[in-house]
C-alpha cells in the first residue's frame, strides 16, 4: 500500500455533515430534520427540490409530511425482513441502508429514529442481552452445578462481542459520502433541587447537569457528530440544549428560533468551504484572547466593536465571562507567593457553582485546562470533581478535533 500525503490546496471536495437531533415526543424532531435536510440538499446540489433520503423506523410517520416535502424519498425500515421474519435493527442492516443511500447519490439522508439501533429489537442492548444469556448458559454448563454462576461477571465479555459491530456502524456514519441527519429519542431525567438550583439526579450521556434529557443512544455517538442538539418540548424545533456545537456553527443555533432550511444551507456552505463560518471562528478565538487579558481589557475592546461583530461573539459570552474571571483571579495573586491559589469564594463575594466551574473549563484554552482543574477541584466533592475532570477531557478532545 502506497501512502501519499495530499496538500490541502489539492482537496476541493466538500466535507460531509453528521448532524444529531434528539428530543422527546412533541419536540419537532421529524419536521426540523426535514427542514434542515432541505437546506443541505439544495445547497449541496444547487437544485431546488433536491432529493431528501428518509429512513423511517416509526411506522411511516414521516409520510405525515409528504405534502410539505414532496422531494422526500422514503424507505420504510421495519423490524421484519422480506420473508416476514423478525430480524430487528442490528448494526449491519443500518450499514446496508447507508450503502444504498450512497449508491443512489442522495445528497442527504435522515435516519429516524436511530434509537432503534441502540435499544430496539435486534439493537445493541438487545444483542448484548442475547450474548450475555448465551455466555451464562455456557458457563452454567461448564459449572455443572458445582458452583453458582454470576451473570454480572460476563457482561463485559458480552460487550466485547457486540460493541465492535456497533463501532463499525458509527465509523460508517462518520465516513459516509452523503450528509446524514440522525434523529434519536430522548428521555426526561429526574431532577433534584428547585428552580435555578435544579440539576440531574443521575449522570447522563451528555455529561451535563443542565440538560434534563438523556438521548436513547450510545453516549459516544453524540460526540462523533458535526453538531449535536437536544430539543425541548417548551420550544419545538429550537436548539435549546446544545451538546456539541463547534464555533463555526455557534451563530446558526439560536435557542429562541426554530432551526430551518437556512440552518441546513449555512451548514452546507461551511462543508463546501464557503460562507463566513471560518471567519466567525477566528473572531471568536480573537475575543477569547482579549478576555484572557481580564475584564477591563475585554470591556474596552467590546466598546470598539460594531453591532455585527458583537453578534458573532454573543453566543460565547458565558465562556468570555469565565475567561475574564479567571484572568482577574490570576492578576490578584500576590507576586511574591509562588504557591498562592487565588482568592477564596468569600473574597470574591460569590459562590463557585458546579455549572460556573464547568463553563470555565469548557472555555479554557488547551494550555490552561490542567491549571484551572487543579484550582477548582478542592471546591467540590468527589462526584462533582469527577464531572470536572470529564469536562476537561472533553474540552481537550474538542480542541484536538
């Protein structure tokens, strides 16, 4: 096998988009996916009414919108094969669907609901249960009544057999030559506390306490997406909970406005190497650098910015605030004490919450992440400290990506 490194100037084919949309019933997943898909398809092809591929596991629910989206090419993906046998939704069937979409040269493909690949009949959880049952039966046969077999000891072995099949599916999605929108169901998470102090009573796949929804899918899948949004019943179609959104897309996702054809078109323009997404990212990075100089420096810089420039920065203002605060704290350290840890909460006149600490970690520059974690960890218990470390790892992975 010959290996050739290609100069990027020679690479002109567009990138592909993998967009994740999750939400509970009534949040507008299907309609939103179709609107965004229309924007992607028409922008990628340059043709009005370009075909939208739709893989429907929801008893042909997408056909409720066939009048509004006549360009939809529908596939009724059921748990029954052509011979009438129950085969479910194993990873290999999804891979064949993506293969068929590429062969048909579809500009965009919607998978709805991809939760069937995880928790449906023949999905990953079902496959794990089947393999675990087989392993336990084999172990009981070997034991021949001499000792009791503990099924829990075989769970990891079962995952070792099933997970590689699922990872091949995820890899197929990531490497697809067509753009893919993945719709998954989300389940509400029980809350503890009230009002602005409420947080999830258990850990979720999003790894965040401020999102009271847990997608019915593999946790790793969300972070393989180009962007990942969780919808909320309070605002159907609006990107209320933004799990993963790169700087290039921050201005596209306004929690107050439903996603639309314009959202898909802008994402497609970015994928084609056009539009202003890269310039917006550069502007955000510049604002972060200014914020690392402290509140005073950022306030002075902000006063010189016009309205369009400010609109680009506003989506990351929580990060900016955290960076300014961190810089102010460091500036307050006594220069003659090399071991100073910064002002206490009492000196600050405020309480450091887990949410503010997580925001600070997510906004930190790669070279500052470790230092901020060391300063913040003593303020929290072991459980919250583990979440801070997870946020630090996620931040480093995002930067590396």
